[in-house]
C-alpha cells in the first residue's frame, strides 16, 4: 500500500515545488522597480525625436518654409526685413544639375574692375539647350529684365533655397507651377545683359546669395555632399572647391605651379589634356 502511494506522493511534491517556483518568479518580477524600464523607453523616444529632427527631409522642408514671408510673384529678393537664422542646414538630396554642361565661364565674387558683385556662376550652354530645375519646388518669379537677367525664373525649394536661372532664350514654366527636380524650366540663351550663350545660376537663402560652387560641382555633375551648412557670419565650405580664370600667357604648368597643384590634376579636374589650348577668360577648377 505504501509502495503504491509513493508515485502519487512524489508527483504531489513535484507539483508543489513547481508552483512555488512560479510564484517566486512572479514575485521577483513584480519587485523590480518600474523606473529602469521607463528610463529606457524615454531614452528611445528622445533618440527618435532627435533622429527625426535631423534626418526627416519632409519635416525639414516644412521647417525651412517657415522662414519665408508671404508668397509673392513680383519681388525678386524682397527680404530686407527678414532676419536670417544664425545657422541653417540645407539638404542637397534629390538634386538635378540645371545643365549637363560643365564649363564655368565666370565665378561667384566681387569684380573690382566692374565694381560690382557677381552673385552666381555662369555656365557655358548652347542656344536652345534645356535648363532643368535643381530641386523639387514651386515657381515664384517668371519675368524678363532687359538690363539684367534677361528671361529668368526663380524657384523656391523646400530645403530653404531659392534658385535663379538667368539669360534664357525661352521660359517653359509659369508662376506657381509645382516642379520636380529635373523638370525643364527653360532654354539656354543670351538675353538681357549678356555677351554670349550661358546660364547664370544663383542659390539664395532668404535673398542672401550663397556661392553655388559650395553646393554644386558642375565639372563632375554632382553636389559637394548631402548637406551644406550655412552660417550667417560666414559661409562654411563643405568642400575646398576653387576656380581660376585663365589670363593671357597662362599655361597649365604656370597655373599648376602658382596654385600648388599638378598638370595631371588640372587635366583630370577639367576633363582636358596637356595639349588643350587655354583661352583667356576660361575658368579652370584647381582643386
């Protein structure tokens, strides 16, 4: 009789042991404070918030548009009463080069001889070449200026930039047209104050001109990076792109020696050979 009861007793003891173990485990789990888990959740939420602020291009675009005043289609750069942000990061993602040409005829900067500032890059194009929108955006200005830009277009983009395309022979878009990067906006030409077919290309933030070469690498048909950081006090270069305007008597060896580079590097950057004849006024990329 005792022998027959032994398996039953052992089974009962085993069940009792298992139930006590589960109870201890449950008690132990309840005894862990909620604070550590809450701290982990808060940390994850903080990280996601930071990541979203930096990486979410759509949110970034909406943030950029808040800087601009009411929409207008008449004033070219009427932002005199607007305060520029101290620092502003401009996304260069989703770009399209405004022209497939790579030759720079004139660079950004002050012209002592003419006593005026050149606010963009002049890129050599042929009459009738298609000009493209650099980013997604909306046409704000579509106009003609006989003594200046000729036929020109200004497009506002969600990354905070406004781009200007000047001296075109024909405009293909209307004010308030919504565009995608790469959409045709006009045809190359030499209208307005111009001495030859070229595209005058400007990049501006709230009317403030920024050197396009800091963002667009025309010789290589790409951008200088995914982002460009603008500072009110100074323009921060995301690359060391620099150009040189050829003068009478210049040679590749002379330019290379003066600029601390090599003939081979100059040829590579400008897609030329050592036998290429340099012309006064031609612009070469030197780094």
